[in-house]
C-alpha cells in the first residue's frame, strides 16, 4: 500500500536515454518506463502507469529496485524480486509484477538497440 499511496519515481522524463512500454490487454494496465543511463548503470528512472493500485505499486517498487543497478543486474530482475519487495501481492494481481519487469526490460533493450546503431 505504501508504494501505491506514495509512489516513487512517478512521472515522465525529458530526453531519456531509453523508453520501454508494456501493456496487458486483459486488464488494461499500461506501464511506461524511462531510463537515464550513465556508465552502464541506471542513473535515473521514471514511470507512468495507467492501471490499478497494484500496477502503480509494482511500477514504484520496480523503479526503486532498478535505480543504481547495472543494466545486467536490472535485466536479471524478475517478478519475484518485485513481489518480495512489496511484501506480496494478491494472486489475481501477480500479473502486474510481470508487467513491471517487462517494461523495465523493454526500456533496457531499447537502450541497447540505440547503442548498437
């Protein structure tokens, strides 16, 4: 509930190094993650989420967990990391944790694709 009531890193980012967006057509939740990368490390991260309380809490927790990590460490994050950080989620809301991980991984892949051009 704390991450829902007081979300961290919420909002957009001017001139991000990368953006990842994922959505769940079944529930309608959409998460967008913005990254600023320095020396292969997530220096800053923001999110915009349209969705339920669990989706907002997951976005907040995912950004807090990812901030300061190397790209490899962030790519190793999984839904269990987020669920554990939140102290659990109701079973019908576990899919939100996967959405958070997918959006983060999508942003990292966007950054890697831009760097390989």
